[in-house]
């Protein structure tokens, strides 16, 4: 097996909700190799998004460990986590989460600026060109279509060329034709850069284009084989 | 990292224009109030310094209630190259016009060379000596207006008939006491001598004004004169220490005004905190996204701090400009109190301080909202539907450093630990009171019956709208109402205190200098004219020369006086002494007992007023020696009295036992109370028959005091208006922050069939209740504040008038309705479908 990018062991996540505790992830273990494309599938509430969020260090698990690129994510503090996210991964959300007060190019420039890149706006412009949005660079999110917004979000996620790209239902808010374009874009970027891509989806067509699918149900992995 | 923060700050500001505009307005108004007061204070100080010589009349002034002793004349004569002007001033009666009306005036007879400093402006512009020659007079225009005279007419003063030759428009050394007794009349020294007003017992102020060559030090000359002139009755002042009373008054005025200004900055702080927390609440998804993208919390907080500080700096500069710009208004309000052109004198240090205060208050008030930036978890981006209560920290303790910081700023502004501490305590109490009221209002709103129709029900529930806009508005507006209503209440307290109608026992007139041979005819005249006989009290003027056998020289007075110049006054003043067998009605003995007939027969006994006794350091058993026309009268103090000076009746600092002053040259003081309609006739009849008698019309003097008080009230109110402005900005900000909720509600209501007018009425209920709560809370606190100030600061008897409170509540409701509708009326016109689709 190639170099391991993500190693998850016995991951448990419980959340308090309405006075009772809900177990969202119940002992998940998996490995993702560097350069692999993995689809995480499962019905709503199966814990897909939570898994992705925990890999990104957006929250702390109740138990278990996560290693990304050799770094033990669960052991990092707030500031170290921020640095880790900046250097190691890009994140694409179902509902884009662009910053409404920034133009497209400024949105893409945010991670570049946070990392102290030189000429961040110029770099952001060329990233936008890569996703085919050079013409729309100075528009605000509200002036862009859903597909365009998601492309801006992808450009932002790959702005620093991270070795790992996480995508949470990237096509969930889009019609099927636009969704297909977005998937092409993600896979294309993955091929060009040789980065690792983990995407959460319940779209079987999308999952079939990944190298491997992991199915979650009730917080457990029900299959982990190559597709 | 800071470069990133700067750039983010700049871009993020786009999303919060409305919130940052509110921050800007709040800080600008707060800083504006501080600068307005600071500039006024600096201007007053600079003007006093510039005009010091003119105000004193010279580099050095000697002043006494008797002709200067030979030692003083000799000391002045020895001064090399000094210019010397002698001036006499006294209060007397002037009479003139076809109706023979009379008027209390302040006479002044300057010798040649007057004025040494400053310019005496007269119309026509001619040398004063030429205007006053041959029994000429130059008068203030007020005299012409009140007696119906014109230049060229005759004016009778005592035994001389003068011709009015001109009008005095500006007098450099017009006594800088805030209240004058009557208009000025300039006469020549010869005319004053002929008037017959300068007799035994008349109250003349003898002044010697000394102009020194530029190289002479006024302070040294003053000191050497003070050594040479041992008589403490001669007051000697150099220009740079002149007008201590006026200085103290201005210092106190600006210090109190400064607190009013600080209050408006603190109300601004509420607005800042509210706006920034609304801004941050809107930014939560962005903050979560930025964190997910790898932004460190520190970068984000620095971003928001830069943003708000830049806005506060800009606002501070604009506020400073505003504070300087309203100086003409403040100057106009105080024109009656400041006898010279007020200098506009913005000090860089003071401006910088006010701006720093604005920055400091902004930083402190953004502390808590920015703390919640830290708390926003990155995972929120995956579960935006999670209630903020789950992740938002309990912010109670974060407020402790904020409160401490604000208290420190308040102490810095107040400049005194005690005043600052009182201010901080009062503000904290007011804030907590208003907050409690707002909470109570929400609680009551929840319990009130909801049956009164949709608009009422909806307006009531809107008070509990999430985001807590109700407490904010009630606190901010309530503070402003408190200040404005308290000012009105205190003005009422002081106004009633000096309202003649309120003093049923107070006389209409004090008649001074009734001579022994005039006593009988005077009493008959008053009884015939007014229908009631006057109350006559014999008085003898004397000076305190020794206490317990120790002669009061200047050196002894300097050692004994405990409380500065005010204390010295008790040692050096001319005492008006009287004698009685029994304590006067209304006086209360606090120590010792009244003398018996046997004790009085054995030797002179004295009863001393308690404040005078305290300043003089005398008590029962002390011996006080008075110089009465050259005769030493040694008395033994047997009692200390409390006098109600507010009663406005004849009262004395020192009362002697009968027989103590036998043989001394007495004059009589008379009082009479007549109906207001009979006052003019009585005064004119007395002055016509007895030209030497001075009639002090109590009502008139009280009205002059009242005019001064209302000038002060206007100035205080001007500064308090800044607080009201800030309170309104807070309200506008709070309504803007709830705009989208309000829009959604109004649209949903209308989708369900409500008319626009129902929605408008629901808004009206909400705004009206907010205004009523702020008005009632502010009014209640104002009453408490005014009571405390009246009781402890002004030491005035408390009287309550509900009118300012009622007006305050009504005006606040009206204002809240007006501002509410101006801010939200556009929501009523929105088409529902686009709004619903957007959601």
C-alpha cells in the first residue's frame, strides 16, 4: 500500500441533543492512501459529514484517533489546528460557505493571505481561471449561480495546493448537469496534483467515479473494500 | 499576521457598514460631549488668564471696607514707577424719570487713570473723565430701560442730581461675582462726595489699583505690601491669583459638565457593544468558515479590533470637531456669566485625551462581543442549525475587566477619586436599575393578558425578541432621560428655593442705612404707603480685631484661617452687629445657652452663628473683640446658633447682649412685606423721602440669581443633549439589528391576512412600550439623582414637581415612536413573496 494519508482508529463521536446523548460515530476505523479518491456514502444521519469534519479537525471526537499526513489531529490545540488546516487540507462544503462580503477573488485569496503568500490576489485570480471563472472574479457570491459559487469554493480549497481535499456533498445543492461538471473539476484537480480526495455523497453515480467507496450506517463502516 | 488582519478588517467592514456606522455615531457623540466641555473649560481658563489684569483692575489691588489706613497709603506711595488709581464702589438708590421711579444701582467712582488695563467702552466713545465732569453719569443700558430714561436725562443719586452723558457697554473690572444687585452707574469722585451717601456705616468698597512697570513682579510686590500692611481688613491680591471664586466656580462647572459628557460617552459604549455584538452575530458563519480555512482566532480578533478602533478613531476626530464647533452655543449660553469674550481654545492634549477616551471605551465595550469570536467553533460550518446557546460561553466574568476599565476611565475624566467614585457608583446603580426595569418589562409583557387584539399581542411579544434589543434601548434612552429630567428637577428645586412667592415670611425689601433721626418718619411713611409698619432692627458695624486677646494681624489671620480665602473672609469682613434680649425667632442654639439679664449687665456677651464659629475657631467661652468706630468692645461667647439663611429674613452672624453697644453710632435695618403690586410705590416713596436709604428689592435680586441659574441650566442641558443623541443612535441601531426579524414577521403577518395598519400598530405598541419604560425608568432615577444632588451637593431643601417627569415620559414615548417609524416604515411596503422566497 502506498503512503497513508488518513488513518482513523476507533473513532467515536457522541453529541448531546435535546437532553439525551446521540452516538453519531460508533467506532469507525479506516485508512486512506495518498493520492486515493474515496467516496463516503450512507443515508442521512449516518455520520458522513461528522467524519469529514473530524478529519479536518473542525471538532474534537469523544474517543479514538485521527492521523492526517502523519500528524495526530486529535492532539492539536486551537492554534495548531488552524495552522494544520491551512497547510494540509482544503474543504469544500455543500452550501459553499463563501464569505458574502468578499468578491470571488477575495474569497479565494483568504487562505493565501492567511498563509502569508506573496501577491495573494494575483494567485487567487489564476486559481479562479483554473476553475473557469476568470470573468467572474470580481463578482460577489450573491451575484453568482450555485455552480459558480461551488467552483469559487473549490478554487479557494485548492488555493494553497493542499495534499488533501475534503468535499462534503459538493453537488448536493446543484442540478445534475452542474453537479457533473463540479465532479469533473474535482477529479481533474486530483489527477493533476496527485492529491488525496475524500468526498461525502449519497449520489451513487458520483461515488462510482471514485476509486473506492466507504459506506457508513448508524455510525459504523459497513464496507471498506475497493469499488 | 497583522498585515492579513488589516486586509481582512478592511474587506470585512463592507458587511457591517450599518453596525460600524452606529459605532461611529456613538463614539463621535461621546467624544463630542467631552471635547465640548474640555474646550469650554480650557477657553474659560485661558480667558481668565488673559483678562486677569483687567478683571482685577491692575497688577495688584488693595481693597478694604474702610478708607485705607495710613500704613497702606504709605506703602503704595513708596512703589517706584507704579501707576495708582483709587476707586470707590457702593450700592445705592438712583431715582429719575417723569414718574420718579427708583432703582437699586451699583455706583462706582473711579479716580483719574481708570482703567489701568482693559478697555472701558462707552457710547458716545469719549474719555470717562470728560463724560463724568460737572455731575455727569455714565450708566448701563438696563438702568435707562427700567427707569424709562434716555441719555441727557437727569438722575438723582442721594443728594446730587446727575446728567446721564452716556452708556457703558463694557467694563473691564466689573466685579466678577456672578450676580450683580443692579445696573452700574459711573460718577465722578466729587459727585460721590456730594451725594451724602458716604456716612458712618455705609458700605463702601475702597479699592486702590496698582499698575506696575513690566519688569516688576506682581507677586513680590503683593508680598511686600502684605508685610507692610498689617491690617488684615485690607485685602491685597495680585492679578495671577485674582478671582479665586470665579475660578473655582468655572472649575466646578466644567468638572460637573465633564461628568455629564462622560455619561454620554458611556451610553455610547452601550451602543458600541450592541452594534459590535450584532455585527459579530451576523458574522458567525463567516467566522466559522474562516476558522475552517485555517484562520487563527487571534487573527480574527485582531481583525475586529482594528476595524472598530479605526472607526472609533475616525469618530473621535469628527466628535472632536463637533465639540469645538458647538463652542459658540455654549459660549452664548454662558454669556451672562462670563464678563468677557470667551476665548476658543482647544488644547491638543485635551483633544487627544477625549479621543483616547473614545478609543478606550470602544475597546472595552467590544471586549465581550469579541470574546464570542473565540467561542465560535469551526464545526459550526457543518451544522449551522445548532443553537448558539450550545457553544456560546457564559459571558458573566468577561464583564469584570470591562467594568474595571470603564471605572478607571471615569476616574481619569473626573480628575478626582471621590467625584469619580461617586460617578462610577451612581452610573452603575442607574445601569442596574434600568436593566432590572427592562427585564421586568419583558417579564410583565409575558404575563399580561393577550386578548386585546393582534397588534397589542404582537407588540408585547416583540419586547422579548431574541437579541435583547429591549434592555439596550431602555438603558440607553433611560440614561439620557435621567440626565435631562434631573436637570429640570434641580432647576425647579433651585427655582422654588429662590422664588419669592415660596417664602411667605420673607420681606419684600431690606431698607438699609436708616439714620437715627429718620427712624420715626420712615416708619410712618412705610405704614402710610404699605399699610403695615416695618420691622426695624438697630445695627452697628464693627470689625473683629482680636480673638481670646490675640490681635488679628495679617500674619495671625493667615495662620488661623483653615479653609483658604473663604475662611479668611470671616476674619476680615465688616460685621453687622445687633443686640437683643432673647434669641431671634427661627434661630436654634446648638451649643451653650442664651445670656441672663444679670450676665448681660455684667459685661458684653455674644452669640455666634455656627459656620462663622467654625471658621473663626471660637466656641462657648471664647472672647471676641470688635472695633466699633475706634472703640474696642470685648465680648464673651455664650452660645452658638444655627441660622436658617434660606428664610431670607434679617439674620446676624454675631448678636450681642443689650447694652454692649450703648453709645455706638447705630443705624437701622428695616424690612417690610407688601403685595407685589405695592412694591414699586413703596420703594419710590421711601427713596424720594430718604435719598440716603438703600432699598434692596428681594424679589428683584432673587430674579437676578434665577437668571444666572437658568444660564447654567442651559449649558448643562446642551451637554446632556449629547447623551440623548447617543441614546437615539442606540435605539436606531437596535431596531436596525432586528430589521430582518421584523421584516419577516411583518411579511408573515401580511401573508396571513393582516393589513399594513395592523402591522404598524404592532410596531407602535412595541416602540411605545420601550419609550414608556425608558421614560419611566429615567424619570424615577432622575428623581433619585436630583434628590441626592439637592440634599448633598446643593444643600437645598427638596421640593418635587411632577411636571418634568411627566413631560420626560411623554417626550420619550413620542421620540421612540418617531424614531421607530422613521427606521422601519419602509418594511411595511415590502412585497411578501420575495422576502419569503429568500428565506
